[in-house]
């Protein structure tokens, strides 16, 4: 098992966002739906690191100009 390493908020965010971009490009994913879901995953992961007791509603409230139902609607479309 590799040695434990600490990463900054910026490093974690950059790595997750790069992964989304690389996956999106490789698979030619549509912006609406799949990419929305991957971006929400990134935002939730970062938010949960800083606020482990929050839920998805707090993630959306902190990072989107939309309601949780609207954001989930983007993913479900």
C-alpha cells in the first residue's frame, strides 16, 4: 500500500475535474445528463471533504444557482 499523502483542496479539485474532462472527451459524452452527473459528483466530493455532515441539498445550495430538484432533473434528462 502506498504511503499516505496529503493533498490540497486545489489538487483534489483539479484531479477530479481533469478526470471528468478526460472521460468526457474520450467517450464524447453529452453535456447534459452524464457530464452534469459527473460534475455534481466532483462538487459533492469536494464539499463533503470540507462539510462531512452535509447532504446533497447543501452541495447544490453552495455551488449551484438552482434547486436540488432542478440539478437532479439535468441528470435525469
